[in-house]
């Protein structure tokens, strides 16, 4: 795909596809989302949806929505228990099947996110990126992405950022088709959900 064709797809076609796809998936998955919400409410209480500020395209901050997967269990001193202890059976199942991402379809509909792009990380990471890593913010963040289908959370931060930047530099219709195809395999294979020996990905400190 030529540079001009890729730019046309990225600027005009991809946003339209994202919104149409969001509407379709919201319609199809509303019954599933209701069941997931009920399971969370019964097993963990409220809130059912987790909201957090994340950086999007050009580092602009938006609020991302996800189904909650961890409880608020605390120790005797009132401190939150480690992620592993707060990630129960329901939360683990929801996360392993990527159902926790369903509320982000509203972010897609609003234009905060794309279906495919680098995952939106924590705001606190923004000042830690080097110049190349910052390129991940040249495009809209995604629900799934090139790094997600090539290791997800089981790879290092450096590998993740390399894959994110590769996507930014090769973004186009054919690349997105490859991501979609590999996304199904990643979800059904339930691989790379977390780093070995951890419930979640370790925090990025700028030197990972």
C-alpha cells in the first residue's frame, strides 16, 4: 500500500469503520455485557465499570472504561492487597476472555479510541518515554493492537513499544486485517494475559 493510500485509509476510512464497528458490536454484545456486569456486581459489588484517565492520540487525556476485574480487598492496615490476591475467579475469567474491554466500545464510538492501535497506558508513563517510544501516541490508541497479538503482557516493555511503533509506521488496511485475524487467535488461545508469575504487567519505569 502506497503512502498516500495508507494516509487516506488512516484519516478517512478507518474512523468510519471504527464507529460503524462500535455500533455493531455494542448491539451484538449488549446481552453479554449485561451478564458480565451482573457477575461482577454479585462477586465484587460496585462499581461494575472501572474508569481511569489515559493518554490518547498526541498525549491528550481521555477517560477509558473497562469492566472491573479486581476486588477492593485490603489487609489489616487498610492497604489494598496485591493484584494476584484481588483477582478472583470471576475477574480472571473476564480478563482472560477480554470481556473486560467491552465498555471501550463506547470510547470507540466517541472517537477516543480505534479498534486497532497501541494500547492506552498510564498517564504517569508519559514523561518516561524516549523519542521513539513517544511515536505510539501519533495515532489513536486501540482496543487491540500489534503488540497485543504478538505477546500481549507476556513480553517486555521494550518489545511492546517496538511493536507499537512498528504498527504506527506500517499502519494500513492490510496491517489492520492481520491484527484482526491474530486477535481472534489471541483471545481464544488466552495467551500472554499476564507476565509470568504476575497477575498483571509490571509497571514501566523508563528503563524496562
